[in-house]
C-alpha cells in the first residue's frame, strides 16, 4: 500500500476535483462516469442503477472466493460556499501538515478511494479477494437520498445473500474509532401561517393578530420550555434499550467536556452520562429556523403578517415519521400550511451480526484498541431501506474526526486516519472471507 501511495493520492485528487454538488445538479454524470471507469480499471463489473430523480447510482461487483458483503457510499458533496473561508481551492486535494483538505475528502469521497485501495491491497497480497464485494455508490445523499427507496426495492436481487452492508462513516477521535449500529429517523417539516394580506403599522398591534406571536404559541403546542415534545403519543412507542445495548453504551469514551469543545460551546445542556443517553436513545424536536417580520438593519415598526418555522424531529426505533406527521396536522390550526422536506425511518441492527464482529476485531488490530460501538448515531441516513430489505446495515468504519468540518469550509481528514481506514477495510474483507 505504501508503495502505491502516489497512485492512491492521485485517484483521490481526481475524484475531489469533480465538483459533484447534488444540490446544484452539478457534475453528477461526470462523477458517476469517472467512478465507473475507475472501478472497471480494477476489475469490477459496473453498471448504473437509474434513479427516479435522474441521478444515477453506480453499482459495482467484484467476485471473491466465498460469501459477499455490500458497501455503501455516495459521490455527491455539499456546496462549497462560503468560498472566501476556504484556505485552498475546495475542489483541489491539498496535503498539508499531515492532513488532506478538499470538499468531499471526509464526506464521502475519501472513503470511496480508501475502500478501493483496500480491495486492491487484499487482492494483490492474497491473489484473489476472499469475499465478493458488492458496492452501491449513490449521487444524491446530500439532498436526502430521494432515489434510494426505489433503487433498493427494484434491485433486491443484486443484494441477495450479502452478509451485511458497511455504510459510510463512523468516526474517530482521540479515544479511538467509533462505530454505529444504526441511525435515528427524521421528520423535517416547515410550518407557515399568514394573519393578514400584508404587514401593518405597529400602532395597530392592539387590534390585529401578530403572525410571529401566533407562531410562537404554535411552537409551544409542539414543544415545552423544558424541551419535552407535547405532540400526543410522541413518546408512547419509544423502544427501551435492551441489556446488550446498555452494555454497548459503556464503550463510549468521549466525555461531556470533549463534546462541548468539539461543538464550540462553553457547556452542554446536560451533564455526565445523560449526554450519550440523550444522543443515542432520546427522540428530539429541534427548531432549525424561525423567521417573521423585519430582520434588516435598524428598526421598522410593523405587525408581521407571516411567520415560518422549520422543525426537525429525530426519531428512535418504533417511532413512525408518517404517523407523527398525521398527528401534528391534527393539532395545528387550520390556517397553518405544512410542507414536508424529509421522511426517514430509524434503523438499528444487532451487535452479534458477523459483519459487526469482523469490523470490531479488525479495528482492534489496526487501532490497537477496541472501538466504541454504539446502538446508533445521533444523526440520520437512509439505512432503513436496506434493513427493511433484509440487509443488516451499520456504520462500521472510521475516517472523519471531530474537526473534519463536514459540510463546512476547509473539510479535512488526517492522512494517518486515511491509511488506517484502508488497512481496516482490508482486514474486514479477509476476516469475512475466512482468511484472517
């Protein structure tokens, strides 16, 4: 692997150089074709799986000696703005002070090249892959993966019999790698109301409705001042953690202070063991955006006629985002317009899955310590559609670190973490194939 570093770096540089921003529908086909050609040069059979949205997923397969696993990644990236905050061109891979910089290097192009290098490494050392590698790389993860449900349901035959799916990510911090056996679900909605045809002079405030104040009352119908969600039945179906999941929580080594430092805050809203428990087990209701009235410089005396709030709910196993949406619509005033942006179900798999055990054992060898394995991450992804299709799916690798600046200027990874990711994947492939 060390002898091939210039080639590996060059391939990552080419991939980073393609500005495949799905939110702008920019260079999506170009990136898909680049990956197709690259994977074929390594002996993969490659095809495009069409998405209803027109952004193709790349499907690749390389035969091994026995069994099969599925890899999931995405080749689209977030917009690079604000450009003035980048120290270098966002679409040029730069190595500096032991780190690699560029849009997508952490999320998620770096891992694509790391996994490809691992496949090549194992094949060269052993003469043949010990396990068949199937690989799905989509092009619209950064806009919510709208095509994934259709792609998975129409192509179940391609994934039949796989031991499991290694999703993108996991992460690594000063304490070591962190692996996740699932994700939270999500319902993301936007509420808008109008109380008048136009804003009015504030001298009329005593006799007309204020849209901003009305929206604040609606927010309090949904969430109280302590943060508890007031939507009827919200907590009734929340699954209690199993004994095995409680044991997993003990593997978390990150302290409340480390969370606070990585988030740039003086202190967290909760302390001690509550931090991990809330991130993993507790569903949330978050006000993501709120705007009404005059927000420009100086003063303007008006009664706002419109108000909008954006809310994301993070859900845990057994909670249903569509049922939640139905209940919310029932309790809202009739004049509130509801727009839905994201509907995603929670997913979680067993720590006893053979692929999970192989990833953990490989991590011990590569990182010199047992990884932290949590029941799920605090975030969301379309894992549910794979789990629903009978494919055990989890985040079983580690590349991003707390300062990776995902979705932000100067996105980065450590060169050392990139190399260890290659080694970790190579060991997983050999262990799953019974060669280690």
